[in-house]
């Protein structure tokens, strides 16, 4: 659905995006993660047609996005910083959206009122950040978009509203095949909703896989070995730590294969555990010099 091919973007001498390619399948929720300054917001602004790449192509449904009104009409974008016309209310913006987006549904707007329960005639700029974010979702989901692009989407929302919004989004994905691209630092939350993940670092894509594949190819092992035992050869350990006799390893490979290799060392104790998305993020970026530093104060 969303295809980014060999995109490069420079700002003067700074290379923000370098030969970046990624693909978001139709009807999926794709999580774009990376450290601050990795290029997430920059590539999102390309995908939404705000920026034009210096090199490369970006298409949605096989059609270029830049300066393409027809494609943009099928897309909703909720940035981290919400902007609305001065003194406009939710009702004012609803009338504006209905006049701009052919797919805007007043019927859906009315049905979603109960989910958000916001003052429709109050100036949005006078609302709290959380209420403004709710207003953005109310209006955007009423557009019935084919593509939904979210940059830190639920920042500032309480846990109940976060769950409410994700419930609406996931229902749209399941029922209407909506394609969702979401950038967030809340990796625990992305783990619950994403089917695909791309990890960015310094303007490059480190890896892009389904969440299931990511979790299957990196495992955490806790074990205690006999005094005269050593780890078997061929084990790809990317991180290790020890507390007394208990050793914790992060190993690249499938859980069954890793377990079989370690069993040959006759461990006194062994437990193989799946990694969370947050742990995968930390250890994958560890290879890019993004490890947590020990600082003496």
C-alpha cells in the first residue's frame, strides 16, 4: 500500500534520510520506531506529501503522493503537534473537513460522539493537549480514511482513552482494511497493536519485519552452567550479563534451536524467554552503538 523506495533527503549539509526503503502492506498496522533524530518525522512528512524527496519515490496504492490531491484525500494524518484554525471549534472543523474530504461521514461523526464526549462548540485551542488529540482522532476517524498516519498518536491521553482510540483504529483495520503507519516511543503499546515493525537509525532502516518474525529470531536465555562448562561454539550472543551463577544471554536465533545448542552444555538451570519489542529495539540498536552507557557521577 505504502511504498518508499531509495529515498534520500538533505537539509543543507545534513542528510536526514539516506537511501531509505520500506513497505507498509495494505490493511496492516506498521510501527515505525527509532531513537530521537533517527528520521521518523522526516519520512512521515514525505509519506504525507509535505516534503518532496531529493531522490527516490514514494507511492500509495501505486500512485505518487507528492502534489497528488486525489491520494491525499484518502489519507488522514495526526501529527504530534496539532494545528487548527484560530478560534475554530470541533463543529467548525467538522464542517470544514466535510467540505474538503469526499469520504467524510457526518453519520460516523455523530456515532463517535459518545466515544469522545468533547464540548463541540468550545475553541479547540483552549482545550488541553489530551482533549485536542481526542478531537483530532474524532475528526480524522470520521473521514473514513484508507490510510491513517500517526506521529506519537496517544501522547497525553489517559489509559482509558488510549484503549478506546486503539479499539476504534483496530476495528477499522479489521472491517475496512485501513492501512495504519504509526510512529511512537511507546513500544509496549505498539507491541499490542502492530503486525509489522521498521527500526530506523540515523536516517537508515536497520530492519523491517513482521513482529512475529522479530520475536522469533531473538531470544532471552537465563541459565546456570556447571563450573567446568562453557557456552557452545556457533552461538550468536549479542549481549550477556551475570548475577552470581545465573547468566542472562540475548541470542540471535529461534528459541528451539538455541535451546538445543545450550542443552549440550548440560546446564543446571535454563529458561528460554521471548523478548518484548522494547528489548528488541534496545539490542538491535546496540549494534549501532546505541547501548546504555555506564556513567560515573
